[in-house]
């Protein structure tokens, strides 16, 4: 019997072979669903932890600095794994390594739901490894499959990340209290998106094609990027925006609770903070791509961040807190996709973009990993949130400076930007 075959043209001379009963439309829909489901797994295992940290501290007996270390552990893992993931993908394919990362994420979510410090930290470490793999490979997969729609697809998956992250923050405490799941059950719920993503990508794995050697090739020629002043500006901008994001999802509920709100209300306000960032998350990459300079975008987002954290510092009124949260949410939602956009806008080709991505994620997450632990340590010393909030205002100002510097119309490798 002759087997009828179809081919989907995705990139240049790159075709994906589809056997009956698969069609071009079905493959594209599965690919889109797979990308969105991976995005769904890159935040909730972390953002669901912040509103529950008080319960976990009370149950296990963690100090604030230990709780901060718990939140920083995935970020440290991101920094360590970012240079390693492309090599694994080169050897085993993007799809296979991505499935392996999703499995590690699922196992980690299960392990950390055991009420012992060892399992809590071990599970969180595995969660960090799993998410790190997705962080690195998702942009590579999007670039490979949708090269002419990279900006739009970046908007889609970054908005998906923000949407599920805000949902995880909002429902964590109700799942633990109202549904009587406890903090353990509330955390383990977020293994469901991993299960769905594993199923979809297992299906897509049979049809994997592409050029997995591309990432490894650029990794072996990365030295000039590390000598670029512009690359360091982008990496530091990415690091400080991540610093603010992870500190906010870790400690905002506790800050609001200290202002007199219940933990459930504080959890929903954290969710609201991330919802406020969704429009910025979607539109910033599209807007940034239409201009040669993004300096004014970085400036506007930075001002929102400074005013937002200043509002938390200066007042306790409900109106002031909500207005501050809205500004913080908009800034956080916009700065992350802006940092992602810089990876493409400040490079001349895909090879250079991959070099910059590897450097920026590694250095950026090292800086971000300091955030939750450092802010928790400051609170342990001062026993009030004044000093930590002043620190966040200063960090916002520094981030704005680096974001504006990175937003000027230049490219990596131009002689004026080389160290």
C-alpha cells in the first residue's frame, strides 16, 4: 500500500512531514497549543508559592531568609542551567529535552509538597531545573517554527505566562483554605499543566525536525558578546527586572498583610498585580519592534515602577495601595517582554541573538536570584518593610538607567559598545 504524505513548509527549506490523518492545520494547532502549555508551566510553580509562604513558614519553621532562599533557588538554577540546556538540545533535540524538563518539573512539584524541609528544597530545585529548560528552549522553538512571526508569538507566550501566573497567585490561598487542600495540595495542583504539556509534546515529538545544532554553534563563539558593553547593559536590565518580579511575587502578600490586609486578600491583590501587566506583556514587544529606539519605552516603564514601589512605602490607604499595585503590575508586565525583545532587536542575526540570550539569561538570573533572599534578610534585620521598600525603589531606578541605555539604537558588536 502506498502511504500518502503531506509536508508543512515552516521555514526556508525546512519541511515537517505529516502522515495521515494529520493535516497542516492540525499540526499548527497542536504546535500552538504546545507552546502555550509550556508557557503555562514557566511561572505558576513559583508564583503560587508567595501567597502560601506564611503557611509554609509556620508549618515547617522557616526563617524569612530561608523562605527567601526557597524563592531564590529556582533562579539560581536558571542561571546555572541556561548555558547547559542548548548543549543538551543539540544532542537530543529541542522537543525531547523539553519533555524531560516538563517531567522534572512535575516530579519536583510532587516532591516539594511533602512537609519536610529536605523535600521542600529538593522539589523546588527540580522545579527550577524544569522551568530553566523551558525558559531556554521555548524562545528557540518559537524562533525555529515561526521566524517571521517572532514578535507576535513572543507576545502570545509572554502573555500566557502572565495570565497563568496571576491565576496561580490568586487561587493559592483559597485552594489551601476554602477547599481544605492545605499548602501542599495547593502547590501540587500546578502539576496539571505539566501533564497536559507532556502529552502534547509527546505527540509532536514524532514529527520533530529542525536544526538543533544551531544553538550549540553559537555557544562556542560567544566570547565577543561577553566583551560587549551593550550586552552587559541588556543582561543587567534583565537581571534587575527579574529581581523586582520575583521579589514582588515572593513578598508582596506579606507586605500587604503588614498593612492590615488578610492573606487571602493579599494573594488576590498579587494576582491583580499580574493581571494589570497582561496588556503591557502583549503590546510592548509589538510596539518595541516598530521603533529603532526603545529608550522612551524603558523610561516610561521605569517611572511606573519607581512610583509604584514609592506608593507602597509612603501610604497605607486602600486607594493608594491599589494604585501602587496597578503601576507595579504594568511595569513588571512590560519590562519582561521588553528584555526579551532586546535579545532580537540589538542583534544582527539569529546566531548573535542566541549568544546574547545565553549570556543575558545566565547573568540576569544570577542577579535575580539575590532578590527574594536579600529582601527577606533585610526584613529579618529591620522587622519592618521600610528598608526593603526603599531598596526596591533604588533598584527600580537603576533598572531604568540600564533599560534606557539598552534601548538606544545600537547593535551588539558595534565598536562603540565593545569593552
